[in-house]
């Protein structure tokens, strides 16, 4: 029977890279314990010896070489605007879950008076990945 890996939690205040056993290319998770509780995936892709042109100030490290772009879903109804809403079990949606821009969400779910036509679905605001 396969067992899950043993995860170790440590305070970042007292840990240096020398204290970590890292594997190149393996994904790790840096998680804030204080508010806000957010998680950051970290992958160490390359390690090399220092070069004479490298910064000597320790505060410049670790060096961020690449920042991934956020994945922004488009509205699945008009395919023009960015999605701001996601619904589940929605009878007017072509798929589940379904992503909507503000205009399509309002058009398909609200009457002219601003009141919902029906409420037999789950609605959440969508924050880009």
C-alpha cells in the first residue's frame, strides 16, 4: 500500500537554502501561515556557481528569472470578454462549470428589474488563475 509523503512544516524565518533538501524540477509549495493564507508553487529549475558579473548583495537572492502570466478565461457564451463569474448546475449554461462575463451573466440570469430569473444554480465570482 502506497503511503503519502511525509510533509514537513518549518518557519521561514529560521530556514536558509542550505537547510533544504531540494530536487531540481520538483514542485514545492510555500504556504503562508498568517493572513492571508495563500500558497505559492515554487520550482527550482537551475543551480549554478556564482559568476563575477552576478550581484554580490545577498538581498538580491533568490533571483526571480521568470514570472508566469495569469491564465485568464474568456466568457464561454460570447468568447469576447474576460470571465468574472462561474456557475455550476446552471440550466442556461452549455457546460458545467460555465464561465461568464458581466454582460452575459446579467443577460442570462437577471430580468430588466435586476432580479434573478431563477436561482437553481450555484454562483461564484471568478478570480483568474
